[in-house]
C-alpha cells in the first residue's frame, strides 16, 4: 500500500499556515530538519510514522488530520438569515457571516459585472476561500460544477482552490468579495 503523500503534503501546509509559524519553527519543534519538512510539504519523501507523529505534536493536531483530506464546503446565507445580534439603544443589527481563522490573510474587493462576461477562475493556492455578498442584481456564483444563484443581500462562501465562477444575470451586478488565504 502506498502512502497518501499528496494528502499529507496539503495537510502539512494547511496546518502550518493555520498556526502562523514558520517552516523552520515547526521543524525545530518536531525535531526534524527544515529541509525534510520542506520536502514533505512539496509532496516528496516517505515519512515514517514517528516523523508524522512529531509533526502532529508540533502542530497540535490529531494524527488523523494529516491523513484525511479536509472537505472544502460551500456555505450560502440568504438575506435576513444568519446569527443576528441587535443593539440595545440603536436601530442597528449585525449578522455574523464568517470568522477569520488564525494566520489567515483576507483581501476585500468590490465587483461589478455584466451578463455575458462570465468570470471563470482557475483554482487559487491550497486553502484559498472566497466570500461574496451580492449588493445589486443577480449572479451565479461558486464552484463551476455547482454555482448558486444569488440575489442582492445573499452571501456565499466557497473553496477557491477549486475552479469557480461569477456570472452576472442582470446588468450592473455588484458584489463585495473577500479573498482569504490560509
């Protein structure tokens, strides 16, 4: 039986980025060479169980997390849905859409699109996620094989490390996009 080195490699990168620690620091904590960790993250090598256990301890994760691919998911929140918090002394409400994982980087964009000019994006780096809120018009948004129709006020979150699309269904469709990289 062969080792699932590609799954281990993706898991190591994802979990190291989650911690916010450097390659050198994780290697030091695991008691392995930085070059060994670098090779493992690149999908090269044949790590022993002991090496993987040491890395799990250094990353503070269960052993199984290295061997199981993390299932990316798509999340849709329709206008008016979500965890709502109301202010006591003002006409103000906040709806939580997503929290930022530790060590993540987020960039915020305003999008304007027209019908017939679909934006099909190739996969971004592993662990990338996009959050979109349509602010005007309607659009098909999400993974290319299963986009969701969104209207003004709707929110979607999907793994951007897979092919994805933004297809305007009405003229001058606008959205706010937050691109997140772990």
